[in-house]
């Protein structure tokens, strides 16, 4: 009977270990987006950068009061190094990021602009939008890296 209890504890521990390994895999970061827009401006008032482990995509479009025909959409893509990708994801604490409210402050109120950071993992996509240039304390580390890139 003693061996049965030891075997049961071993099986439970093994399943716990396997489930932790699976849940950690689900938390793999696939992409990070950072962008901003201004609703009361003319020109390319919407800009967004998407980072993955392989590339960086910069996207711009007319927004707000702008006629899209005068400002056609632009998209550029370049490769990034593993070091650059690591620089980005090393600044992300997913638990703290997920704990953030989806909207912080009053983004683009009185044409102050809005900014966002969006993180996609294998199991979730989450976006936090905030007033332009005013990330929360928890977002400042990743924000400073994304603004420099």
C-alpha cells in the first residue's frame, strides 16, 4: 500500500510538471505592436510598428481629417536580429502587462493622441491603450525600448 501512495504522488508531480511546461509554451510571445494615432490631424496620423522574432513592419495611414487618397498607405519591412528581438521581449513581464487596464487615462481626448502596446502570444492577444507619451509605470521599460527602435 505504501508503494501505491508513492506512485500516486509521483504521477501527480509528473502531471503538474507537464502542465507547467505546456502552460509556459503557451506564453511564447509571437509579436509586439506599438503605435499611435491622432484623430484631429492631417497626414499620416496613424503609425504602427509590429515586431516579431524575424522582422519589423512599419505601417502608416491617413487618419482623422485626412483624405486617404492624398496619403496612400505605406508599409515597410526589415529583418531584425535575434539580439534586437531579445532586447524587446526581455522587457516584458506578461503577468504585469495582462494586469493593466485595456485603457489608461483618456487617450486622444482633446486631440492629445493615443498610443498602444499590443502583445500576441500563442494563447492571447492583449492591447493596452494610453494617452500619447504617458505609459503607466509598469509599461515604461518596454515603452522606452519600443520608442527607441
